[in-house]
C-alpha cells in the first residue's frame, strides 16, 4: 500500500534536503527520496570536495613562499591520495550531518530512484523500497544536474574526466587539458597547477569566466598565466584523438587549427538538468529547450498543480545557495505562509575560489548598458588597501600582480534594477610557486 505524505521531495541535494527540513519544521509530513547520498552534488561531488582540494592546493602553494624567510620545505613528499582522502572526509562528514539533520527533524528518507506517476504519485525503484509508491498532496522536484556531455568528448572517467572524475583522482597526472573556463574549469586549473600539473585551459569565449565582468576575469586570467597555466581563449575544442600515453585535443584558435596533448582531459562544458526519465512528460510538466523545468519562481510552481521544482533543474542560477533558498520558499508557500518577492536573481552572489578569488552579483556592466540602465562605475585597485601588504608583501605593489582594473562596482542611478559588484579578493594575491 502507498504511504501518504503532505509533501514528497524528489532529490536530496541542497534544494531537496533544505525543503524537507523546513517542511518538517512547519508541521508537514515530509518524505525525501534520494537515489544516491543525501547532500546531493554540492556536498558529495561539488562545492565541498572541490573547496577542500582548493584549500589544500593554496596551502601547498604557500609553502613555497616560506623559502623567502629561510624555511626550506621539500614539497616532493606530496601524497595526492591523502589530499583526496581529506576531501572525501570533508564531503562524507557533511553528508552524514545532513542525514542526521533529516532524522532529527523526522523526515522520512527513502533511498531509491523516484519517478513521477500520475497526480501526486512517485514510483520507487531500487533499494528496499523497490516497486512501492509514495503518494503526496504536493511534490517538489529537486533532482539537480549532471555534467554536460558534448559529442566528440565522451567522458570515460579514465582519460576524459567530468568534475566528478577529477574529484576522484588519487594520483596526479603529469598534464591536464581543461575544456571550458567557467568557475569549475578555472578552479580545477588553479588546483592542478598548484600541485605541479602542467595545465592547458581552453575557452571558446574571448575571456575566461564568461559569466563574470570582463575586467575582473582578466585579473584572474593574468594571475593564472603567471602561475604557468597555458590559457587559450577564443579557442574551440573540435575533437579528441588517442596519442599514445596522452590524448590529443584538436583545437582552433581564431580560425587557426592546432592541437594540445595531455594525460587527462577535464570536460568542464557545464551542467545539464536531471529531468529526463523522471516522468515529467507523462505529468505534462513544461520544460525549456535545454530540458530545464519552467517555474513561476517564487514560489517555484510548475504548470502542473501541486508540483513544484527547485534548484539546478530550473532556469535559475545553478548554485547551491539558490537551490536551498528556492526549496525554503516553495515549502513556505505550500504551508500557506507568505513568500514575499522571493529570490531576486540580481542579488544572487556567485564566487570563484581561485587566487585571487572572484565574486559577483547583480547586473554586469555590459548588461546594464544593454538594458539602458544608467549607472555609476567605480574602480579600485586591489593593491591599494593596506591590508593587501601583510599578505602579499612587496608583491602587492609589483606590476607583476597588480591588475589594471581589479575591482569594480556600480549602482544604477535610475531604474529598479539592483546594482552589481564584481571584485577580486584583495587580500590573497599569491605569486606563482
Ligand atoms: C565541481 C563543482 C563545484 C561546485 N561548487 C559550487 C560552489 O562553490 N558554490 C555553489 O553555490 N555551487 C557550487 N556548485 C553547484 C552546486 O553543486 C549545485 O548548484 C547544487 O548542488 C544544486 O543543488 P540541487 O539540490 O538542485 O541538486 P543536486 O545537488 O544535484 O542534488 C540532486 C539530488 O537528486 C538526486 N536524484 C536525481 N534524480 C533522482 C531520482 N530520480 N530519484 C531520486 N533521487 C534523484 C541526486 O542523486 C542528487 O543527490 C558546484 C558544482 C560542481 C559540479
């Protein structure tokens, strides 16, 4: 017999588990269906493990700076397997924490794959619940996303890696070619380079971090280049070939063909929503051409009554804090509470955790210009504040790291649109090791 709940949530990532806990807090009976591990991509294969390896990479890089004060550190003893183990430990600990929170809040967690079936129904497959059904007054779809697969770049997690494969490496390759210089591509470029891997970073757009302010992205690009990363913008990856111990990426830069050889390839083209095979068609849920669920955020209702969607499956920015906030808002609405204006996409911060770090929110300057928003721009050199000196010492003033226009912020002078600020972290300029 089917079990009945006020709310069933499909997917236990930051969108799903936050929604489930909030529902329980508001007195709703809630069931969370998760086919892998509670915590989703963010805790298990995204934000948390990547930030762990980034932190360790920064520390490893900083060791080289100690030589300037007479401390010689032999960095050859690096055991990347242990770097990896630490990253897994961080992810596993937090995922266990999420499981404990769900239990404490009396959320029923069902470990199975769920598929929407009829109105308010979810069919379960796999695990102990195999073959059973959940019925609920309301359903939230929070099935997240997976690495985008591009024809010609088949991910085998051996030579051609996704971010998940890169976060599973136990041994460092000698070289890596990274296809795509968005946040994930840049963060892995930083990590691999810091640990001594020869890195080529390929980006089809004219600059890295295509979603960020161009001038701020240029600061990071210059820093990555100085660290020894071969950054190639305006470069399209055309295909892959076997080349003995290395793979060969055929590329085209501004119309000129060339190739890049690397032991490992990281396909960081972006993410695609997990909306296929979960019964959306049968339920009549409207999606956009990329397969993302269309919602009326807030509160995140789909076109099907009683069915909501939050997080990476929707058209809003694919970020963990967005997923969580959307989950919370949807549940408040389901519980009959006021949700107000909801989430303002112009005020969603995004961050790229390289050195220097890049943060942005709101409209970019080029977008403001395109939308005829009147704005005032201000530019501040990150080398200027006194705080930069203790961290960077004389390098804070050296031309080699001082960016041309490193920090920008602007505010519209007339219009309802919010302002955007975009800047690099002034206090962590580090030299190439
Ligand atoms: C390498 C990397 C680094 C990142 N770093 C950051 C960062 O620093 N900051 C940030 O904000 N964001 C970051 N992100 C993005 C962030 O991970 C996602 O935006 C976030 O995880 C989305 O949450 P979600 O709940 O929508 O989906 P997910 O986290 O993808 O969770 C969806 C869950 O649903 C489950 N599921 C899917 N289908 C079914 C089904 N049919 N039945 C049952 N369960 C199902 C999955 O197993 C998964 O656990 C990063 C992503 C990656 C890949």
